[in-house]
């Protein structure tokens, strides 16, 4: 993964968020009729904003630093508010951050907020040392969810092939775990690139040298 640039990882993450947006619209069709605001504000809008952020990182990292502030408000914070409202109304639908009581989910929200703030304040084309550190910590926090999603996708995929699982369960048994796996793979790859990409390391080392006494 060391040869993958931040721009390439960002493009993959943007495409994954576009797929996630489509997944939300299809998976929550019933909820769209019953609680359209919850679905749109809690899943569709944040995923579209995230897709925009990653795409701008791919196209123009400097411009993405401005868009990072928008992402904090209309992706991280908005999703967190809707997650709380969803919990109060006992409305359940899948989001990458988990349910409203998930500790890991709130750690991920906090981690992404710190990363985005650091990214927005960083100078130069590549993430600075502070942003790279935030990416590393966030990647560690996200790793268990990524591994769990990958295991579910593989296990359910094998089960669907060899077990007598009704075709009606195809979406729940195979599509949902696969979508989660694609999402987490894109996130881990982006964070890995932000932390360990040679361009980021070179920029970080140059920054440390420049400000060394």
C-alpha cells in the first residue's frame, strides 16, 4: 500500500461513499416514507458530503482544506445529532459509526473531527505530522470494525453459496456486509495513505527540519 498515493486513496473513498449513498436510498426505502428527514440528514447528506470531501482531496488537496470544515458540520456533526434523535425514537438503520450507544462509533466521530481539523489547518500539499498522527490513531480505532465487516462479508458469502439461504435474504446476508467492507476498506486505505505515504513522510520530515532549533 505504500505505492498508493493519497489522491488515489481519496478517489477510492469518494467512489465508496457514492456507493454508500445509493445503498442508503435503496436499503431505507420504507424509512424514507415514514421518516424522510432522518434518512436524508442522517445518512444520505453526510455520505454525499464525505464523497465531496474525498473527491476534492483527489482533485485539489488545498481546496479540500476549506471543505474539511464543511465536512465536520454537515457530515460528522449532523450524523451525530441524527444518531441521537434516532436513538430517542428507536429508529434503526445502519451507519458506519454504529448505533447511538456505540463507544467505538463516538470515538470514530471524535477521531474524524480531530483529523479534519488538523487537515484543514495543515500547510503544504501533504498532511503534516499532526495530521499523520491523527490518521494513525483513527486507523487503529477503525481497524476492528473493518475486520469485522470483512469477516461478515466472507462468512455470509460462503454461507449463501453452500447453505440453504432464501434468495430474499440476499440483500441482508451478502449486499450489506459487502457494502460495509467496501466502505471500511476505503477508509483504512485513505488513512493509511494519509499516515504512511512517502510524500506525506517527506513533507512531515521537511517540516520538522525547518522548525528545528
